[in-house]
C-alpha cells in the first residue's frame, strides 16, 4: 500500500486548494518558520480522524478553517483528502484506490467520506485498524512525541507496541466485553433488588387477596339480597302505578266528554256567528243596494251579467253539496253497522273475562297457602343449617387447639434434646478457646514491640529522604530553567549568525562586497560597529537608519576599491565612512534634565569613537515617562529620541510612527554574537553542575528507598492485624458459647414446665371434642330430613306458580282484548256523531243555495224598462232591511247565551285537567323513585332494572321486604367494617407471582451470560497476551540491532517488561547505555541520544510491522551532524519498504531526500507548495 496524494483546501493557512503527490522514497517538506509546514502534518492527522484540538494546535475545532487575510475573505469549509494505492489489498476493501476525505463547515457540520461516499468516523477507524496508520499511531511522529516515548508519558510505549503487535482490536473487544459484563452485573443487581422487593410484597399481596376474596363473596350475597329488595320495591311501584293509571283513564273519559260538549257548543256558536255574519252581509248589501240603486240602474246590463255568473256558481255549489251528502249518508250507514257488531263482541268477551278472573282468584289463593307452608319449612331448614355451622366451627376450633398443643409439645421435646447435645459440644470448645487466647496475647505483644522499633528507624529515613527529594526537585527546576535559557540563547545565536552570514535584509551591493575576497576583509558595516542595551536599540537604530548600511573603512583607497568592484560587476551602489578623514572631536557632553546622551548608552571600540561622536553629537534620549518633553520645541542644536523609537524631534521637525516587529535587531549583531556565545558556555557549565547534583541526589534517594522499612513494617502490621482480628473472633466466639450454655440451662427448666402444662390442657380438651363430634353427626342427619321436606313443598309451589302464571297471562291478554274493543267502539261513536253534524250542515247549505239560485233567477227576470218598478224595489228592499236588522240582533242575543254556557263547560274541563296533572305528578314521582332505584342498582351492582321489570318474579316466594332490608343493612355494615380493600390484590398477586418466576428465570440467564462474558474476556486476554509477547520478543531483538547500528556495536541496550506475569498492563522500560555510559535512567541521556534511542525503538517496530508510510516532524532538530547522518542512513535503508515524509530545517536531511516540497507564503497569510525532484537534478 502506498500514499499517493494529499489534497488540502481551506485548512488553516491553506486558503487555496493545494495538492501534494507522494512517490516512493523519501519526501521532504521544508520552509521558513511560520510558513505552514506543520499544517501539512496537522491536515494528515485531521483527515485520519484526530479529534483533539490540542493535538491540532487549536483552541477549538472551528479555528482550523482558513480565517482569511487582509485581502481575502474567510473560508466557509475546511476539506482534506488523503489517497492510497491499495493494490496489495492491505486495507480491507475491494477498491484498488482508496480516498479518505474529511470536511468541516463553519456552522459546525462535519462529514467523512470514503471514495466520495459519506461514512462514519468509526468506518475510517475500522478501515485502518492494525495497519499502522492512524492519527495517533507510530506512523506520525513529532519531536514532542520523542520526549513522550522517552518519559513514557501516558503509557505511550505500550500504546506503540499494542499498535504494532495488532492487539488493538483485542483490547477494543475486551473493553466492549467489559462494558457488557458491567451492564450484566448491573442488571443482576437490579434483578436481586427486584426479587427482594417482590418477596417482601408477595406475602402482603397474598393476605390482601384472601381478604378481598372474602369481601367479594359477602358483597355478592349483599348484591343478591339487594336485588330481592329491589324486586319488592318494583312490585310496589307497579301496584301504585296501576291505581294511578286507572284514575287517569277515568279523568281522561270525563275530560273527553267535556271536550265533546265544548266542541258541540263551539260548533253551534260558530253556526250562529256564521249566520250572523251572513245576515250582517245581507243587511250591508241591502243598504248598499238602496244607496246605490241609481248606479245599479245605470249599470243594469253589466249587473245582469254578474247575476248570471252568480247563478252558475250557485248551481255548481248545489251539485257538489248533493254529492257530499250522498257520500256521507253511505259512510254513516257503514259506521252504524260496525257499532252494532262491536257491541255484540264486547258482550261476548266480557263473559270470557269474568270467567278468567274468577279462575285466577282461586289459583292465587291456593298458591299463597303453599308459599306460606314453604316459608315455614325454609325457616326450619335455615335454623338447622345455622346450628350445624356453629357446631362445626366449635369442633374445628377444639381440634385446632389440640393439634397446636401436640405440635408445641413435640417441638419442646426436640429442643430439649438438641440443647443437651449443643451444651456438651460447646463446653469442650470453651477450653480450646481459652488456650488459643493465651497464645494470641503472647504473639501480639511480640509483634507490637517489633513494629515500634522499625517505625523509629523509618522516621529517621523519611527525614533524610525528604531532604534529598527537596534537593533533587530544586536542582531539576534549576536544570529545566537553565535548559530553557540555553535553548533560547542558542536559537537566538543561530538566528543572528544566520542573518549575519546570509546578510538577509541587506542590499545586493553589500552582500556582493562581503563575499568578494578582493575587498578589505576587516571592513565592517556601521550596524556591526555599534552596540547598546536592548532598551535603546530601536531608538538608536531608527535614528541611524540612513547610514546603518554604510561600510566603515580606514582609508579612502579602500572605499574607492569597493566602488570600482561594484561598478565592474554592476551590483549597485554602496556608502562608506572613511576614518582617516574624520577628525578627532572630544566635545564635552552637556547635561539636560530628563534626557540621556546617546553617546552615553552606546558601546564602541576606541577606533570608532570619533565616528560615533560625529554621528551622535547633540543626540539625546527621553524615557517613555518624559514624552511630554516633545510637546515643546528643543534647543536648535539638539535632537531628541523617544526611548521606544516612536518619536524623533529637532528644532523644526518631528518624525515617528509605528515600530516594526524586527526593528532594533540589526545594530550590534557581531557584538551580540560574542555575548551570546559566552552566555551559552556559562549555561552549559551550570547544566553540567546541575546534572551532577541530580545524579548524586538520585543515587542517594535510591539508597534511602532501598533501606526503607516500610515493606517490613507493613508485613508485620498485616500479621498483627490478622492476629488481632483472630483474637477478637476467638474472644467473641468464647463469649457466645458461654452465654449459650447459661441460656440453655435456663431454657431446659422452662421447657419442662411448659410440657407439663400442655399435657394437662390436652387431657381437658379431648373429652369435650368427642362430645361435640357426636352432636355434629346427629344434627347433620336432622338437616338432611328437613331438606327433603322443604324440597317437596318447593316442588308443589313451583307447579302451582307455573299454572297461576299461565292463567294470569291469559287473563291480561283477555283484558287487553276487551279494552281494545271498547276503544274501537268509542271511536265509531265519535265518527257517527261527526258525520251527523256534517250531513246537517251540508243539507242546510244546500237549501240556502237553492234559495239563492231562485232569488237570483227571479231578480234577473225583473223588467228593467220601468223605473217605477225600481222605486218599488227600493221600498221593498228597505222593508227587508228593517226585518234583517231585527233578525240580526235576535241572533246576537242567542250567541251571547251560548258563549256563557261554553265558559262554564271549559271551567269544568280545567278542573279535570288539574286532577290529571296531579295524577301525572304522582306517576312522575313513582318513576323518579324507580329511576333512583335503577341508578343505584346500575352504579352499585351494574344491573339494568329493565331486566327486573321484564322478569315476572313471584314476590310471595321471597322473604318479606322488612326482613330483607334488615339483612341488607347488616351486610352493608359488615362491608363497611372491612376497611380498605385492594380491589386488584388477587390479580396483582397472580401477576406478581408470575413476575417472580419470570425474574428468577432472568436471573439464571444473566448468571449464564456473566459466565460466558468472563470466559470470553479470558480467551481475549490469552490471545492478546500470546500475540503481544511474540511481538515484544521480536521487537526487542530488532531494537538491539537498530540501537547498535545507530551507536556502537559494544553499546548495551534492552527492553524490559516491568511485570512479566501481566504483560498487557505492564510498563516497558528502555535500557540504553551508549559509549560506555552508566546512566541511572534514560532521562539522563543527552537530547540527541534520546532522539536516536526513540528512533531505534520506532524502527524496531517498523521491522516488526512496517507502516505504509512514516512522517517525522522536525524529529532531527536535536541531532548534530554525525547523528544526522546516522538518522538519514537508517531512513534511506527503510525507504525501500515504506514511504518517508520528513519535515525538517536541517540541510543534511533535506539533501538526502528524493523530492522536496517547499511551503512558502507568496501572499501574506496564505500557504503555497512548490515541488522539486532532486533525483532529476542529480541526473
């Protein structure tokens, strides 16, 4: 398997998409500090699933997304893809090319992709499991990880060996199995708790269930008696309801008669009113005719037409009325025939009804007599049952008392025998306990004296050890501090020297003259001549900035030579200070308040003093606190500089602004290098002294620890604790035995007295029991005879009741039939009366119509050619008008008389309605009582009263209502006295019992599962231990070979397990003694030796299980040139088997690689990559 390509976009400083192709061999990633080299390694870690932001050098995961620059917007997505060639099928997938991609969006969403198919982090982890590839595997090594391997931080060595030996999956399986085992044990604890709770509640529920069963049995009896009581009430309701219905029917008949009279009177009144209206109309017509006779004469012809139309209408009316009269007369004859037939049927059915009523009364009397006899026999039977039940209870109680006495007697006899045996045994054991206690007292005293002596010795050793620890800690802190100082100085020295040698930041002309041997070798730049403390460097450098790159030469010829060289080579221009032309100037330095002379803070060789006097004459420095001096103009000849380099002011000018990060670094570089070299040597001397002191303190601490008495004290203390516990145990057991013997003697006397008392009670109880049993047998025989007598009477009652019920049904059927006939007859009478009225009315209207036709025809025949006849007609009409008025007022008086009569009849009907309302109220009251009974039965017993109403129950066969009511109230009190009843107890008891059995089975299953899990863990441990030991043995052999190849063949080294019996949890100790050294620990090796030792360990693991690729991130930094070559050689040797990617600043390392990827920032804040193939360059 080979790493082929890395694609980065939007990750950290990679704002644009960058692609890095990896080939076989060694690849180097180089670039200046801060360019983004390590971001490449972070990207590879991240895409392989790194979740720690600390490992990615960020505070939070969102910070890895490109944050933008001054000219660019921030990215919304970080995306990294890593591609592998899987032609050897090392990865467990069918694809020959595998690409892993990870994306993170600024809103917090993230995703993983495998060959552009979305997947989980777990899928990525499983894919690379036991391949040597991972975000935290030995395939990616940073410099800090070398220290972690050396110091074994967080068991990093064992983690590497687990990865290389391929037991990571076994540890994962073991962890998962342990989690399952933990869950199973937790389930077992819960099951035990459940069983404890169930067992505690099961007995309580059983008692509650039995109580509930007795309660419901009594409640059922109470229900049956309540139903009987309800039956009594229903019979009462029926009787009252029948009486009320009879009264209601009588009043309805009376009301019907009154209504009929009212209807007849209203009809008569209506006729009179109709006649009155007709007379009134005729009167009005006559008046109108008289008044309008002239107009009638004028419209005689038209009136004649109207009269003709009236005649036609009246003739049609005559025809209709004649037809209706014929039809009504036929219908009246038919109704009269039906009335006659119904009267005959009523007479016949009345005779049948009277006969059935007489037979029913005879049967009812006989049935009542039988029921009275049945009740007498029932009472006798109930009394015998009650007496026998009480006698059975007495026999049971007597037998129960005798059985209890016998059981108590047997138990006491057994207890007496057992106490005798136990007393003899425990008396013998008491003697053995006394002897053991005496021996334990002697041993405990000896151990206590030994511990006292050892503790005194240990206190002295602890004081010495504490003093040595304090000394060691102090020296380590000093060593660490001094190492930091030395590293800082060394880095500063290397940086400064690099700048001096490379002349970075200087013009091309300066670099050309420095490298040209023809120019004066001792010529220095002004920046190298001057030196001052850091506090003033920025201010002096900014002031002298225009002349900082001037060469300082002794003679004019030297300057001229340099100018000619630059001219010939066309390498730009340069400036020179010529010392021979500078005159000696020893001007006195004037003092000004709050100012320091620039000449006073610089250091310069005597040779260049006159030059400095020339450049810095009248130049003064002001401290930060005295910037107020700049607010006023200085003297004409003075130049004032701010200490921090912010301002520079003369009489007429002021310059200033921001201070750059690298300002103040150019002045005095050469002098600074000398000072740094001296400080580094001083630090190295101090470090050696601290190392020697640490070694001496460590040796002393080891000797003191070896001399420690703690283990010996602990051993004796454990033995003393054991003896003390044993003494307490023996003493407790002795006291218990002694107390048992004393108690046993007292108990023996009590048992003898109890046995005598029980035998006396038995002799008194047995005769009484025999007598009760005899009486019980006799009462049982009497009860059987009485039950036979009662059954005979009950059979006779049933036969008689059945016959009575059948006749009662026929009686009610006949009663209903007769009632129906009477109602039909009444209806026919009403029809007959209505028809008579209608025939009379129609006949009257017919006669009136005939008269109107005759009158109209006569009127039509009048001669209209004689006006005198018209006058005569008027006179006749007036006469008729007077007669009509007389008739009209007579009819009006008749109407008033009928209205008074109608008022009296209506008053009588209202009184009847009032009586009907009272009857209906009483019926409603009965119905409300019945409904109340219905609701009580429905709520209390869930019984529908309609079932009882539809059932014909023989009330006489039941007990009296008073007796039943007393029993119901008694049972009600008994039910109330039961107290709270758990209605669900019986179901809960059965359910809990089933649950108890179910949980017991669960417990068995969990115990079996626990056993299987423990066996699985053991099998995993055995397999992992075997693979780990095999891998450790091979890696140890490889480590010795690689270590000696990096150091010398005679150097000693080894890998040792701290606990050979538990290799999976044991620490791995590294023994490394190069060049004949004998360090007490690997931490005492130098930085380079530590790096090579860690490298040897890593490559021993590569020999055991080669990783497809390996990344070293500045691991070679602590190595010198010789060790760099060893490091590069072993990488070159292993590069045939694996790819190597090295991030480095070392030129030797870079030169030994095949391909170089240079990381640079052409645009500030945005990293780019440039590739160079050194193999093509070499070719």
